[in-house]
C-alpha cells in the first residue's frame, strides 16, 4: 500500500523529502543553525499526520507508533528519572529546561525516522541517503574550492593508507563528527541488507563507504566490520534460543562496561594507557577530572540528564578545554545513576531485540543486534547518544527492515493482529517454504 497514488505525486513528494533531508544533514555538517533540523523533524511528523488523515494506512501507522514507543522509551526514562533528581535538588528552571530540551530533540529525531518510513516505506533509506549525500557533497565542494581537487584527492588517499594517522587540512575539514557515524550506519546496512535491486545496493554501498571513509573515525571502522561479521555469524549459526542469547549478551556487555567504568575510576585505565604509550587525546585528563563525580554503587542516583554539558558550559569552576566526556557510558552513568543506567543497557540490548524477534522474525533481530554492536561501539570514544545522523539512520534502517517483513506477511493487517497470530503465520509460512524445498528436492531425484 502506498500513501502517494499517482506517479507525479510520488516523484514530487520524494524530491521534497530529499530536499528536507539534505537541509537536516547540512545542519549536521555545521553549516546551518542546528535548530533548523528539529523544526524539519516536526514538519515531517506533521506531513505524515496530514497524509494519514487524507489517505490513512492504519497498518503502517500502528507499525510506526510501535517503533516510536520502542525507540523513545530510554529517553523518556532518562527524563522522568532526571525530573525526580531536579525536584529533590531544587534546580533552577533554566537548568531543567536545558536537560528537557535535549530529550525533546531526540523525540523529534525519532519522529523524523517514523514519518519517513510511514510516507515512503521501503524507499525511506534510499531517499534519506540521497539527501545526506547531497549535503556531504556540498561540504566537499566547499573544501575543494579552497584546497583544490588535487590536494583533496591526494589527502584522501593518504588518509586511507595511513589509517587516519596523516590527515591534511582538507580531510580535517571533512571530518564531520555527526555525519561520519551516520554514514557508518548506511555502510553497515547496505552490507547486510539484501536489496531486490543489486545495482541499487552496490551504488548505495559505494556512496556510503566513500563519505564514511572521507570523514574517517577510527572507532567507527572496526565497529562496522565487527557488526557486519556478527550479522553473518548469526545468520549462519541461526541460534534456536535468541531470547536467551540476547539476555546473556546484554548482561555480559553491561558487566564488561561496568568493569570498564571501574577501570577508569580507579585510575588504572589512564595508567595502563600511559605505560603502553597510547595517546588518549586529552581523554586521560577528562576521565581523571570526572572520576570524582560518581560512585559505582547501587545508591548512586545520578545528577540528571545533560548535567555534563550544562556543567561544562555554565559552571565557572570548570576549566578544561572540552564540553563532553567522549564516553557515552561514563557520561550517562554520571547523569542517570546506577539503576537507570542498567535498565538502559538491558532495554537496548535485550528487551527491544525480544520485541523485534517476536513480531518480525529472527532476521531483523539479527540486524538489530548488529546495529547495536556498531552504535554501542561508537559510545566508547564519542558522544553519539545525542548525535543526529546516527540516531535517525539506525532507527530508520531497522524500521524499514521490519516493515518489509510486516508488509510481506501472509496475514492481512499483521500489525493489527495479536502477537500469537502473527507468530503462527510466520511459522506456517516457514513450514510451507520447507515443504516447497523438500518437494523440489524430491522432484530433482525423480528426474535423475
């Protein structure tokens, strides 16, 4: 089912969406006011709502609302927990507003992804990639204008050969922190997601890897490779107890990260890095400074969401040169405390995978686990929890993948059906596929 019936309307709508996406990502390139993209997010939500009233697609609307809830829950939890902290500490209205606005910005990002999937279905990722590529290309043309095309290409080759050890002025200008992590999502998605049109997949993959390597973040490259390998392993392994596996992975990952926080707080992380002569790029100073701000005990309740940013930008006693920790795990723990932090880890790495696997089968669940590995990998060294591109794109990618399963289901209006009916439908479809394969084998042997 398509919300846009006529071909001219489809083309005009797609072109308009590409323009909006380009403006959003041009903001993420730091070339336009950052608030513009949040306004466009709301415009997209309004556009989807208008089209729902004109030509409603109830099944897809339920689908989008389901994922809106699944993706927004952690941020809602952070905010509600923080409200309790702010009230108990009698914080000022400006302080509360600062933290609340960031949560509002995140819900608009998720609304953008949900609206794009509602309006364009299986073409949402492609159209978004085009808009993103146009925005990144505009920045590249700006850099080429002052650096020359020869310098641009030679520095790009040198960047790849040295694995970002040798970076010239032109490539430093292309190191768009927000965008590069978004391109990592696209690169991963078009590696693991089998498109019907192979040429389209190859084109999208090449574009994604071009801009991904042009921005080049060293943590992002192994994160993409590792995530792709995880997906391949899961598809070959086909674990029978995916729910139990997700639970084990979530607990093991949470435990490992908790140990990592202890390692930082104890000072052993910085000490080991110094002994191994690893350049932490100022993180040793940041980690040492903020280690006194938290305790790794169940009684630690946190200081409220976005405390770090507010403290670094507004407290006169803060004297370091950066306004973020470049470590999402540590920053989030300081802000929301022990219990909220653990709920966040378990929800992201286990509960959401359960929900996807139950309704949309195991393949999208494998994809979500792979995306989680990539996203959580970037959390180690950067502030990607609130970055625009990565948060819009990885959610959109999972939604589009699940939508394919939902709309290709044998069940009419599968989103409206009870979960048991959907699961039974998938099982029946799988059994029918197995019977067809067995019949084909039997016919082959008869022919022989």
